C-alpha cells in the first residue's frame, strides 16, 4: 500500500458503491483506521475478529490490522452465534469489529467469550463497544502509523474452515503465504494496473481474500466490491465498472447471463470458476468467446488455488485444473505415500511457500494432514504427462454447497442429540442451484414417530441455515460394511426426497 501510494497516488484503488478511493487516499485511510484501532486498545498482540459484509470499511480494517501487526480473524457471518463463539474461544480472539447487521450476535459474543475490545463499525453500540466514527474523529489530520515489522513465518491471519471434522479449524496464513500467493496471482492471471477486479465472494472466504483478492493492490489495479451475491447487482456493477476479471459460482454466472437484459461484458478478460462439468464450460465459452475461463484446484489451507488452467490449453486440456503455480509442488501418491506414475489416480499432496504451516492450536489435525513437508489434501486426482492436474473425487465426508464447506459430522452430531434419533448419517447430494446440499438419513428409536420436518427444525435451532439438511429421509437401517462402517457411497446413490 505504501508503494502504490507513491507510484500510483491518483490511480483508483478501491470502489464500494459511491465510495471511491485513490491509492493515496486509501493508504491515508488505512493509517487513520490503524490509529483508531490502537486508540480503542487493540495491539500487535491481539487476535481480532471482523464480522461484517463486503465493504470498503472491511477492507480498510483488514489492512489497518496488518499495519498494526495484529492477527485478523475474518468471521463467517453465516455461522450460528454458538459456532461463532466456539471460533472466538478456540482462537483466543480478544477484539471484535462488527457491522450493525451483526450487532445482536456481537452482544451475545461479548458476554459468552473472552472479548475485551469491541468496535462498532456503524451506530449500534453493544457490550461497551466504541464507535469507529468517534475513534476516527479523534485522530489528527495526516496521522501516520508505522508498519509493523514482520517476517515470512509470522502469522498474518486465521481463516476458519469446516474441513472434514465436526468443528471448524483455524487455518494459519503467514505473511510469507500471502506474499507467495500475491506474486502467483499477478503472474498467473497476468494482472496489471489496468485491471478492475470484482470481488463478490465474502471477505471471510479465501476466494474473496486471495483469488486474486488483496493481490489486486499488489498489481496496482482496482478492487470493486459488490453489495450482494445477486445476479442483477453483479451484472450491473460488472458493466458499469468495466470489470476485467472476477470469480463467480456457476449458478450465479448463469443467473447473470440469463438476465432479460444481459450486461455488456466486453471488458471482461478472465472468469475464474471451478468444479463445473466440461459441457458447462463449453456453454460459457460459447456465450463469452473473448473471456479466458480459468479452472483451479485450491482450498483455504493452500491460501487459495495452487494451479490455474492457462489460456493456451483451455480446449486441449478441457477439464484439467492447470499446472502448479511458481513455488508450488503438487504430487500424486498412493496409500503408502509413494509417488505414482503419470495418469494414475491417488491422493493430491502439496508443498510450497503458499501452503499454510498448519491449524491453530490443533496438533492432532496437523499430524494427520502433514507428512515430510507435504500437506495431505485428502482429495483424489491424477497428473498427466504434461504436468496438468485432473480432479477425480472429493473428500467423501465434506459437502461443498454454494462455495461453503459443510462437515457432515457436525450435522450428524446435532441430529444425534434429538431424543428420537437412534442413528444418523449425512451426505451431500446434487443440487441444481448449490452444487451439493446436505441430506440426512435417520433411523428413529423404537416407537418414535418424529417427522422429517421436525428434525430439520431441530437443526435450524443449532446450525447455520446453509448447514440444515435440505432432505431428511427416515429409514429402517443404515447400510454398513463388515466392519460396521456406514456405506455413505450407497447413500449418495439414492434419490434426494425432500422431508
């Protein structure tokens, strides 16, 4: 930010509706916010949660926390407040910055966790919070805050992801991880200061923060925020702002293209979206022939993607996820951790400067997912003779719905607490809008007559809405193998009947 404020002072850096910032103005605002947060009592030793929607204030606060040297913890506002409390306690979060929309959650978190510093980004003051506007008003004109001195191994932020266990895990991102990812994003997406990048994915998600996310500023380009995920809003902003690159879920992309008055996307040069069938990609290419369609393999633990499909091989390697980024190694191994031959399927393992060093305060998960410097993704893939990665299958118990990870074990734990439930198994089933949604198979206790909708209501009381099973099927028994393990492969083959 300092560099761009010198080199590109008058270039547009950030757009949020009617709010527009040049690089000079944005850098000055980061200083003001950093000084305001220091005045609120936040220090370099704090872990600070940020609970808000995509706004310029959110971006500035993330940059200000980095300038101070505090560890930011962007919080998933879609989680139930009980899940938020678990994250704050597990991480040791001591500060919280929140928007008005989430003031009620902030009030509950203030009493249920170890928070000691709250800052209200809007007008709703809870739990002894101080208003950001008052803190900013108290800063002298031209205030400067020295950049914290950090090394590559220092922790920059924590991103909590559901993963394959019942509790969210805090993925550590170091300053070195971010620097490596930003360089890779600039190179692989060929970003320049002429680019105008739309960020519609939430900033608590790695795809919002790092695809290319904050790398937009490294390139001296312009970041444009959207207020919602609605196709009409994205279409309007993409046309008005002459967007050159964006990440969109497939269902939102088709919502944009199918509008009665489709937007002018002549300026768009790349579109990043993953995990769609080749037929879908061909249809998008037919409708947007001038746009580079980028597939990818990535996850929070990898600081976003570790490969992008290049423009030269869009057709020849249709269905591939690309070749590894600079500074990244991808290997396919068998069950004995031995590398396999090209074209042979096995587990995808990754190492490199972009790869997270581990999970926060979770030694057991770190032991399970790291080996000899490699991160074990648990996903199955193959690498062809040219070095391109092809995805074969996803981790069996992880449901990916609308870009969010849902741990089936978490839903199973909640349903198992219902007094009428004897056994339960949850799997992901196909959904035309969300790619996958949870479906629960439930065996009731003898004599119980609880309806499927009652079980969904039980889940709604404890889980985020997107985690509530869309389908609940009452069954007499769950299929099991000789060892007694539930055969979820068979459950996934059944029809999704709404409960």
